C-alpha cells in the first residue's frame, strides 16, 4: 500500500519553521502522529483539547481549550480537525452511534463558525473522520478498496 504525506504539499509557501497549525483531535492515533510530524518540521502546534491542564503534551505543543477556538484559529496557517469519539471504544448502540455522529458534526460546525469570524483566516482547513471499522485482516493492509 502506498502512502503519501500531505506535508510537502503545504510547504509550497516556503519554509515550515515558525508556522503555526491548529490540531483538533490531536491526542488520537492519527492526530498524535500528525503533531509529531509538524514538530519535527519546526512548526508551532496549537492543540485544541477539552482538558488542557490534565494531560501531558509533547514539548512545543500549546494546549488550548475549545472555549478559545475563535482566538486559536485566527492567524494560524491551517487547521486540522480529527476530533471525534473513539469509534472502537464501545459497542455501536443507537445511543453510541448518535454520540459518534455528534462528536464529529458538532466539532466541524464549531470550527467552521470560528473560521468564519477569524480576522486572519487560515489558508486551509482539513477535516477527516473515521466512519467505520474493518474486521481482523491478519495484518493485511487496508485501504479504500477493502470491503468493510
């Protein structure tokens, strides 16, 4: 399976060092690795989190509460939204499915609203979400063509 990094595409504007990106959902599997990649490039990272005082974050990450969203996105180079309830944490009851949906839709709407009001709008907004689970495939690669 081939993978491609989005990071070089964002480098078109010049050097990465000193640029600030905002990551929502940065404590999850993908978000934590994305943050490490940004830090390795010398970027400043602002992490949106519900608990900025309760979790240890990597050096170079500025944790901010969602209540600060409008100020946080203003002037950032870009915003990445990976936020949402963990899809593998519990059985998918009707209540759980609603929670999964709202955890994604509500955060996306909040970020879009903050971007609307930002005086210095970010150049890009990347929104991604897990929407399903693949069964055990004995270590075989999984991509978009793999049956669910």
